């Protein structure tokens, strides 16, 4: 059996097994919170037209989505979630930073949140 997770949104009654989470966000730090696809934290920015992921260089589209993240420091560098996840695993906690502006404080906090 997988681990079941309850959601932290006080009015949301959903629960799920972690392997079945899909577009849910589970934060493996602090309080180890989980959020469903409807109540997960979201970035408010949207990419400009013709914006590419700073890692794989593929287009990220022209609107915010579950699969894309923006650097909170420079606010114009976009990443696919899967690209930034791989970058974080490769860089480790000491050298993980925005590929464009080099910020690591705000960047690490925001990327951990999502």
C-alpha cells in the first residue's frame, strides 16, 4: 500500500495515495503539507509569448500551468517543473540557483514550495 495523504485546505475533504497524486503538490519539508489539484499553491505570473524553459529551451506557452515555474527574483526566467526538479537533484542544496539571475535564496524557497 502507498501512503495516504490528507489535504491541508481546511474545506477540502480529498485524500489520496501519494503515488496517485497527479497534479497535487506534496511539500517534503517543514510541516510536510499536501495540496490537491484544485487547492495547491500557484504562482501568479504568466509567461510572455515565445518564452522558453531556461534549461531545455522548449516553449512554455503563454500562460501559467502546473508544469511551469518562474524565478521569483528576476520574474522572467521560466522552467518546466520536470527540468527544475532534475536540476535541483543534480545541483544539490548548495549550488541550486536561477540559471539567469543566479539568485538562490528566493529561488530555492519558491522552487521547494512548488
